[in-house]
C-alpha cells in the first residue's frame, strides 16, 4: 500500500483516527517547543498591525486562535481547512475562548481558495505546505489573496532532517525515513521552496531556521511518534512488529531520560512581487 499522508487524506479517515489528529494538533499547540517557534513569526507579523488575516489549512485553529488572543492583535481572522471535524473543533474552541466574534472558520480547499483576490493583509500556512498535493498551486492561491504590500508566511518542517536516536543506526535511519514519508506528502518542500518563488510572483522578505532538539525528556517528539508511527506500518513501509519495537525503544529512552530526537524547521516571510 502506498503511503498516504493522514492530513492530506484526512477526509478518508475514521472517527478514531481523526480524534487522534485533533488531540495531536491541540497538544502540539500547548507544547513550549512549538509555541516558541510560532511566537517568532507572530511577533513580526503583529508589528504591521494586520487588519485581515487568513490561515490556510488551519486544522483545529490552534495557531490562528493564539494570534487572535494576543492583546496587540486588533483585527479579524479567518481559518480554512478541508476537514469538517477539524473546523467543528476549531469553532467550539474559539467559542470556549470567547474569541469567536473576531475569528471565522470555514471548510475549503487550499488549492482553490474561495476568497476574492487581494483580500488579506497576511496569509499564513502553518505546517500545511508539507501536506498538500500541489504546493505550487497552494502558493499561487496564497499569493492571489494577499494584498500588495502584505505578507505570506510559510512555516513548516524539513522532515528529511527528522531523526530519532536508535541503537541500530541503519534500522533507525530506515524508520526516520519511513516516518517522514508516511506522514508528509512533501517532506523536503522547505528546501525546495526558495527556488519556486519567482514563478509564483512572490519575493523573499526574510527567512530563518530553527533546530528543534529534545534530549533526555520528551514532549513534542513523543506525541509526534505516538500519533504518526502507526501510519508507517499501515502504509507498508515497515512491518507492524518493527514499528512496535521502535516505539518501545523510544519509550524506554524517555523513561531513562536518554531520549533524543531532532528536526529542522524553517520560516519564510514572503511578499507579492
């Protein structure tokens, strides 16, 4: 069976699998590792005081909710995702946080955004571009709906750098690769993205990278492994026994505080050419 990115094909998943993804998205948003990464680009965006913000592929809305909750954000925002359960969860969570009056959620396809051109000051793809079928098409749509002088934000991981420590180096490398390929349509897209911009009509304003590393205690990469490792075996990239063994070794490493995992993340702030 070919690998099927669970986020790209979320509408094909059963309720239990969707609930696991919702739990992962919300737990990730509360993890200090992730919130620090989002803070770096959110702070830069808010300096321009954007009035209209769109997040494409918003999932449960964790990122855009965090932006709207900030005191310095005085505008309004929209989140779009292809998954009806994700959007349902996003709406409920926004209501619980009393921010739903300034934050709208819609179902929609990132490849065909149902918004007029030049309607947003800021358009964000937060860990989206690694999951989509056609990254160029999604970037073209983001470029279309952002205003002249506005900002397009692309934040995602370079999942070809994803690695978990494992005593058997060769087996560990196989599992790292399988985990990336089972979880992401485009695990290397962030390396390729700068070379794609000119043809799309976007220009690079600034960019940076962050190495996320957990040694000893684990949180961010723990939930990552527990959520996505099952897709390695269901895709046929590794056997169920191999995946279970790998997970058990990672659990032992966490308990003994020898755990190690790492991945590089990149942020691109882009403008319309």
